[in-house]
C-alpha cells in the first residue's frame, strides 16, 4: 500500500515536471523567435546562428 502511494506521488511529480518543461521550453522558443525576428533588422541573425 505504501509503495502504491509513493508511486502515485512520484508519477504526479513527474507529470508536473513534464508540464513545466514543456511550458518553459515554449517560452524559450518564443524568446528565441522574437530575437530572431529582431535580428533581421539589426543583422543579429548570424550571431544567433553561431550561438545555437
């Protein structure tokens, strides 16, 4: 019984972690996309390409 409860808690934490990762990677992607768009105007795209 205790093991089942523990497993449920672990699964809950893992699902939350995955949600957080997806959310933050999406924010990260949005930020880089914005930087890339700005780079078109400032000639910054090459710097971004070299960084990635």
